[in-house]
């Protein structure tokens, strides 16, 4: 009679491995972790939206009102029309879109030069990165004096150009990594077939990094849309972005929490819509180069 041990695929004396599973305890811990994380990140958004539809009598109640008795949309009317929120949306859109579009063109070319031609070596790349370390308030006085001497304070030109001083380095540094992950063989094949360097860049390189371009453009747009320090220094009344308007809603003895929440909700809506429409490119762009082909 043949023993079953003779047919075992494992050597004698060696323990048979058992699959490691978390079981119900691991599943429960994962569910609890996701639930706690969701509450932690989503509660501020919920509180902003709820406060935006609360009547003034419920803004500072104790205990706080988590579900208002009635929806009070007057906060949105006041924020958009009485406090200039509608104009703020237009001004923020003009400045953010312009700075992002110009920054993407210049920053993408700069990133390609850094990645393929190694212009300036590592020193130039680090210098570009170091520009992002500098807080805008550090250059606030010379920046204001410069634009004031040109007579361009409180104009679109001043805000857009000043935003570019941070947008272009950000785009150049981010896109540099994506271009370095792209195999150079693709461009060399196009060059061998008679294409110019610019034609290879436009027809070969850019289509292959399209998700990265979209993800970088969205991040740059969010930065320009939410920028506060430069807007406060260079805005007076003709050009008023949303971040500039929000502090004006805090009176000396009273804070209009409902109007502020409504303004914040309106300001967040364009970014949410754009991110939702571009989520397919955003996910692919943020993971670009994470898995390399052998």
C-alpha cells in the first residue's frame, strides 16, 4: 500500500504553506478604515454645502445644526450679486485659463529641452524647482512696486504674468519627468524617416504624453484658480478673483458664514466639473510611467 506522503509535492519535514487571508477581521478593518477616511475628507465639504443653505439664525447655533429646517438660497444670491461673486468667477476664469494655457505651452517646451537636451544640466533643473519653494509673500513688495511703476496694478496682465512665474516652473518640472519616461527611440525613428525635431515633438511625443499633459494642466489650473497671495497684492477692484473676494465678506463684528460657504461652493464647482470630465485622463496621467515595458 502506497502512503500518501509519497505523492506529496513538498519534501518531507517541510510545512505545507497555507494561504494567508485576512478573513472577516481584515475585511472589517478595511471597511472601517475606508469609512473613517471618507468621513474625515468629506465632512468639510458636507459642512460647507450645508452652511451655504442655512439661514443666518442657524450659522452659529449651539449645538450646531447638521440638517437645516429649510433651504435658504439667499446666501447664493448675496454671494453672487451683492458681493461680486459672479464677476469673481469671470475674473478667476480669465486669469486661471490664460495663465494655464500660456504656462502649458512654455512649460512643456522647457520640460522637453531639459529632458532631451539636458540644457543647463542638473543646476538649471534644480533652479527651476527652487522657484516653487519661494513663498509669494517673499517677493510681495518688489512685485507690487514693479507693476505699480508700469501702471498695471489691478489688471489681467499683471496677474497672469505673475502667476506664470510659478506656473511655468511647476509645469516644466512635472512634465520633465514624463518626457524622461518616454522612450527616445520613438523620436529617433521619426527623425530617421525625415521628420524635423519639431514635427517629431508634435506628432510623436505629445500624443504619447497626452494623459500627462491633461493631468498637469488640471493641477496648474487648480493652483491658478485658488491662488490668494498674489491676487491680494495686485488686486484693487477692477480685477477681483474669488480668493480675493472671500476675505471681504468678514465684517468687523460679524462673519457672513453662509455667504462665504456659498461663495466657496460656487468657486469649487468649476474645478469639480473639469476634474470629472477629465478623470479618465487624470488617472492615466498621474500613473504615467509607473509601469514600464521591458
